C-alpha cells in the first residue's frame, strides 16, 4: 500500500491505510477502496474514461497528507499529529539513540518480535482498525490521550480499553499474573501494588519457616502438621491473589488511565497540546526504577527476616 500512502479514496474520501484492500481501475489507474468500488459498481472517474483520462495524484496528497512515521516505534500517524498513537512519543523528532526501529505490525517473516510471530501470533491483538485517535474513550478522554499515558505496549492496552467499552469488561493480563506486584509497580499502580506486596509478604512467612527448618538455618519448636497446613494454605492464597491480579489488572489500569488524564487536564492548559501531552506521558508510562528498588528491597527484607529468625 506504500505507493498510495497518504492518498484518499475518490469515492468515500477516506485516506488509505495499511489494512485496506485497494482496487486500481484498469482504465485510468485510480485507486479505490475495494469495498467502495463494489458498492458503487464503477470507478469514480468512469465518465471520463472515454476521453482517455489518466488518474494522477494531486500535489497535496503527495505532501501534506503523507502520514508521519514515528521515529521511535515506526508507526504511521496522522499528518499533523503531535504524539504517536502507538507509543505516545512526540512526533517530528529523530529516532532516539539506542532505540531500534521496529515495525508496529506483526511481521509475517522470520525475525522481529517473537511474541507476534507463530506460535504466539494468535494471542496478539492489534489496535482495532475502526478506532480513531480522537474517538472518545470516555466522555472527556480520547484514545490519543490514553496512548500518550500508556506509553509502552499501546496496541495491547488500547485494544483492551476498546473491548471494555464494547461490553467485554473482563480480560486476563498474563504479565500481571506472572509478575504480580512487580508488574503493578512497573505500571505505576502504586496503591494496588503496595496492597498486593503486603499480602504476598505476609503469605510468604510459612514458606520461609519451612525453608529454614529444611536447611537447618534455625532451630525452634513448631507443630510440623500445623506448619504444613499453613504452608499449603498460604501457597493457595498466593496463587488466588495472582489470578485476581491477572483478571483485574487491566480493568484497574483502565480506570487509573482515565483518572490520571483528568487530573493532568485540570492542572495543565490543554490548549498547549505539546505541553499537555508531555505532561500526560510523564504522569503515565512505566517505571523501571521503582521495580528495581522493590526487587532489591524484597531481597533485603527476606534475608533480614531469615537472619532474625535464626537468632
């Protein structure tokens, strides 16, 4: 479709996208949406064919309507967009040093992201083609604003947000299930993450006691049968917490995204679009620093607990 990138169908007036099926008139060479030609039953310029008309793209379609390609992720955006709808990065800048160019669409050849190629391709859900950046996700929040807030993995989350508003309120987040509170901290869901961390720490006490007894780190009197029941019960509850986190992480993140965008709008002048979207991106995104601090803190607290119990 690259030859007709940025051009519009002469029948419906909508610009062509990478997902469109394009039908080219054999008489004049004009491109159309395939469905539009089928519905109209003829080329948009059929009345000119007898005069030897040959379609030519306008100068405007060659320049002003060409999509902007994001320098960070490679996604195509509207000609006058300020931020990438795929990753939320500011447009009109050179690619960041050290950030490789990537195609946001699932590749059909070897290489690329292994999680969007077979056998994982069946689990990859691209952004819905009918979703437009300025469409309302909520009454006062657009999908463009949500994309700026999410920052990383925009296609997945915008699809989840879209499906939630089509009636599919429950979706399962495997990353949240596998990583638990670490994932929640990564997505800056600090309140929920802290609660899950506290519950996880409390439920880990029986396993720490069992490990210390098995390795002879500490000697203390304990009812082994009771300790075994506590260990099994804590393990079951920990697994249930992971399942709940997997089921509700996306829903909670959806709610947080809307709330944070509203707060940014209240504190920032939305008229200054660049400053406004930068504020949203700064408030959202992900946090590697917090994840590293939490991981290090968890290890330190675990060793301290074992040391104190061994005294």
